């Protein structure tokens, strides 16, 4: 019976250690996110209307249909920045 309680004690210590390490990871991750958002500048935003390229031009109706399909699939959260033929 003594070994059983020793096993439970070791299991409790192990669970507490894992819990503490996970909390530390969450805390440090949040600090890293705040640091990066505050001190690292964001890249320039892409051009708003880069739908058609001169060499690989896509018909305006096709581009509009693709954008509507993407909008419907993503619930309006996303749109195509560049559409070109390959």
C-alpha cells in the first residue's frame, strides 16, 4: 500500500509540473505576441486593386465571379488580391 501512495504522489507532482510548464508557455507566448505587435512594424499593405495583370489578364467577369465565390466560402472575411492565368 505504501508503493501505491508513492505512485499517487509522483503522479500528482508530474501533473503539477506539466500544468506549471504549460502556464509558463502560455505566459511567455503572450509576452512575445505583445512585444512583436508593439515593436516590429507590419509590412506594407498589398495594393487594393491588383486583380488583373497585363500579361496574364483575366476577364473582369471571371475575376468578379472568383471574388464572389471566395467571399461566399469565407463568409466575406477574405478576397483575392491577385488573379492571373497560369
